[in-house]
């Protein structure tokens, strides 16, 4: 239903994860009988979790660790790991920047050029560990560095930006032709963000294996205050899941995975994202809280150091527990920051569903009074 905003504008009512709740059914299950596994293309994962390609979350070491724990670590190829031989001193400098110097300090640090040799080196490190190799570039950098990424032997390629469009128009430069680019690659491509049915459907038609829903960043982004752009995630995920359903019919059975990316601050948000139709989730803040995370309790995204219009910052998220404990427990706090997989498994068991695809059919209600 549309609402009038004055005489000249109508708007649709939309919902964030805080505005919805999952409702138990008449059946319950033993949590040990529930599968939270996820697969895309030829790859199978024990948990439906991808790490966000942000320097405060993903390093080659954490990507390897997440892979060994059954998830998918995604390394961002525009961060410190591909600009410096040894990023550790720079990470420490970012952590220690005074609050009034964070943006300018990060702009200076990230002004160093991206090096193709470091792209190959970092991806080789992950591949040598025997886990799936996933790497991310922005649409602006994809054309420039995709050859190095493919040469390095990446298994999954992620094109991630604040908003990624299948119909980008530019008078200054030749835009990336997503459909042609994906067609010419030999690896599955995950692309996004998208926040509407139409945008997602166009991305699915490019041949993408997965679509990221949302703008990423979550707690570390200021896109809403800087640009006035915001995507309440419950509605966004449901809209993109609707596009997946319609594209499945349109394409004669081609299934495109929906991956929620943003607004996932705790295990309850992850549960709701899958309930709204996501197949998997890309995690930033929740993994930045692990003691192994490169941010050391601080969290920031690529928007924080944009050279012309920063749309994010460095935020303190704390350190909750080691990565394995963050994912699998046991939890010593009741706030949904530890044992993400256990919480998801228990929510599915409590509502009577045995796997993620079934759980996407769970009943949800709108409950605005639950959130802020």
C-alpha cells in the first residue's frame, strides 16, 4: 500500500529487520537434525556465511580460517593487503588515529596504488591453504584487475559496490558490460548491491550466480546521512527473493542465489534475513568482533576512505570472542553476537524447518514495536 507524502509524492511502506519477527509453527525439531549448509555452483559450505571484503574483517588469514570453518572468506582486493607488502603497521595506525583525523588519515593510507603482484600473492596464499578462493572488486576496478584475479585462480568472483547496476550510464568512461563480462568468465560471479526487485532482476539477467542485497557497510556506513539513500533490509531481501522466483520461471529453471549484505548486527538479524528469502548472508560487523579480525575491535568499509565523498567511518564494535566461538559457540553473552550458527540452527529447529530452503517459507509478522 502506498502512502501520500504531501500532494506530490507517494511512497511505499518498507521494513527493516527490527520491524519483523519469525513465528513458530506447530512443529519443532531437534537442532542437531537441522542443516544450515549452503551451496553455490559447484561449491558446498557447511554454513551460509560469507565474510565481507572489508579490511577490518577479511585478511588472507581470516579468509583461510573462515574457509576451514565451513564458510566462505572473501578478500577485498582494493584494501591494504594489495597496496602494501606488510599491512600490519597500517592497520595499527588506523586503529590508533585520533577521532578527528580518521577520515583524512585513512584517505592518505589508502592512496597507495593497488599492485597486481600483491593480488596474485594474496590469492595464492589462500589457494595454497586448500579452501575456496573468493575475491572482490568494485565495478570501477573490475575491468582493470579482473585478468590478474582470474590468472591467480579465483573460484568465485565478487563485484561489490554501494549500488551496482546492470545499466550504468557514463559519458566520461566506458562502463563495465556486466553481461558480457560474466559470460566471458569461467567462474561464478556474485554481484551487488541491489535493493529493489527491478534492479535485482536486471542483475540476474546478466548471468550472475548470486546477487548481494543491500549496500553493505552496516554499522560503519553513513550512506543514509551523506546521500539520503537507505534500504530497509527486510523489504529489500523479500523484493529480491521475489525477483529470484520470477527469474527462475523466466529462465526456465536457472536459480540465482540471494545474499543479504548489510544490517546483520547479530544472530537474530541473520535468522530474519534467511526467513525473508536470503540463501546466505555476507557478514561484516558480526565477524569484525572476532579476536582474529584485522580491525582489532574497530570496523570500517571502503566508503570510509573515498577520496572525494567518504560515506562511512571507523566504528568500535569490540572483540567478543575467537572466530570459531563467534560462529559456533559456546556463547557467554545473550545478545546474539556469539554462536551465530547455533542461533540459526536453533531458530530453524524451533520453527520446525530442516534446511534453509524450507526455512524461507517460515511465517513472519510485522512488529514495529520490537525495534528502535
